[in-house]
C-alpha cells in the first residue's frame, strides 16, 4: 500500500515544511494512502474538516480555517457545520461562518445569514449584510446604509428589508476601517481564514499574495494548459499558492486531478490540508456552486 507523508502530484513535485508561519500551531499531518478506496479517502477528508470545525477556543484560527474550506462546498453536512458556527460565542468564528455561507453561493443559507443581522457585534452584522447583498438579498440594506451615512447618522429611507438594531460603531470611521480591512483580507486570503491574523500568517510563511491572486484569475479560463498549470501549482513551495491551486481545481472531476489534490491531505500546513480536503470532496462528487466559463472555453471533465 503506497503511503504519502508529504506532497505529491503527477509531476512528482513536493513541498517541504517551512520554519516560519507558526509551525507549532500546524498540527501533525497524517500519512495518506494513495491506494485507499474512494470511500476511505472521502472519510479521511471529512475527518480533517470535522475535527478542525470542532476546534476549541484555544485553537480559534483552526476553526476559522475549517470554515473557509467548508465554504468551497455545498452539501447538507457542510452547510450544517457552517450554520452551527453562526451560533458560536466567538465573534470571529461567527464572522467566518457568514463569509463561508457566502462562498457556498447557496441561497439556502440566506435564512441563517438574516439571523446574524441582529448580532450584537457590528462586525458580524456588517459581514452578514455584505454577504447577503452579494447573494442578491437586500435584507441588510439598512445596515449598509447606516455605514454609508457614517457620522451624518441620517435616517435611511429603506427600499428593501426591515430595520435592524444598528450599533453606534457602524457610524465610527475607525471601526468601519477595521471592518473594511477584514472584508478585504477575507477576499484575498480565503484559504487561510480572514483578518489581520491571516494576513500576518501568510507573510510570515513567505506567502505571495500576488501569485495567489494570479492563480484565482487564470482559473476562470478553463483550458487544458491552465488545468496543467494549476495541477503543477499543487506542489509549489508557497503554501498559499498550493491552497489557491486546490481551490481553483474544484470544478475538475477527473480522477488524476482529484488524486493530485488528495495528496495535499498530507501537507505540512493545516490551511492547505483543509482546503484540499474540501476540494477533493468537490472533485469526487460533492456538489458546489456552478462556475460558468467564458464562451468557447474548454470545460472540466466530469
């Protein structure tokens, strides 16, 4: 039985643990078997995600990273895990859950998001409002208008939705600058969670945000040369690039791609393992958000 303790893909590239970026908080990656049955591989992926989503308060970032990965999926199991996190006592976990719900692009999550609009923490309510708006749900319109009003504190004229309890911090420029930074970081560092902690993490570990952005952009063009480039990127020395590549490959349903992603379940970096676990499940049949390609583009194999 072939066992992989590191990273491997079709071209034989590998990634080694780096000494920066908080390795002491990475956890130990279990060896994986490339000859395991499909059911065993799926169970292993779910175990990685479930254990991380159940992380205690001392391992907050682990829970947040798990939610970021779960946002790649759309299944009753993953959505229940996201919904449960919306009731977590920690505001950062609730915020991450709102972001994950938006990543699923599933309107079944809008009811859970609407419940967060009355959250006592402005960060959570604002994130829920932004997420709903991106899903074409205007329920949090009054919250967004309160932010636009800023220090003017004008009474908003609502077009859609009901009025919610709006915290005074939503009129505080410094508080809103922080919330804006959180939103920006979440979009850039999805596989690694969100917020200042994630930003510091990716830079301490040598992460190159420009390359991550490039991966996300070229992935929109689903051609075979780009497909091969993304598979090769699974063995990149940069953990952020490896995670971004796994995320970018979720629409490819061919076995070589899914097995290349599966090898990342033994990655030395937990965010990469979590992203790979969710991506592997997507490539082997767990449904997810459709990603329409441009006219004439080659489509992934199914």
